[in-house]
C-alpha cells in the first residue's frame, strides 16, 4: 500500500465509510479504487480531488500527509442565554474579522 492509499484508508475509518461506499459515491469501480489504495493503480488528479472532497480532507494531506497551512475553517460560534435556555448566533460582527483573515491567508499564499 502506498502513502496515499494509507491516508485514504485512514480517512475512510474516521468517516466510518467502506471502500465500497466510497467507490459508489465516486462512480468508480470497486476494483479500481482497491487497486489505487493498494498502490497497484495511480489515482488521477480528478479522482484525488473527489476522494478528498468525499472524505472531507485536503488534497495536500492526501498527497503529502501534511496539513494544508492555508486551509481556512470557520466554526460556528454562539451564545447561550440561561434564562431562556436558548442559543443565539450573531455572526455579523465576526464577518469582517473572518474576511480579513481570509485576505491575509490569500496574500501569504501569493507571497
């Protein structure tokens, strides 16, 4: 098994998916996926992109095993009001900050 195949299997385990389920979701033959994971067939660039998308991992991680330093993940933030026992989410104040962060990452990537 090659390094990419090892990472695909790792991501499959984390997502709780089987190779059969992944192959079907990619519209790829089960045999072709198995051969690619075991290093007997190379993934095409398009297949790698689709695998990364389906398994919610970055292409960089699939290929190199390293996290993408420019990946931006936005997490939900909310406030809890104990008296009403309800959550509220107001991201209007965060939008400008998040856009600034994205801009900084893009500028760093171009440098």
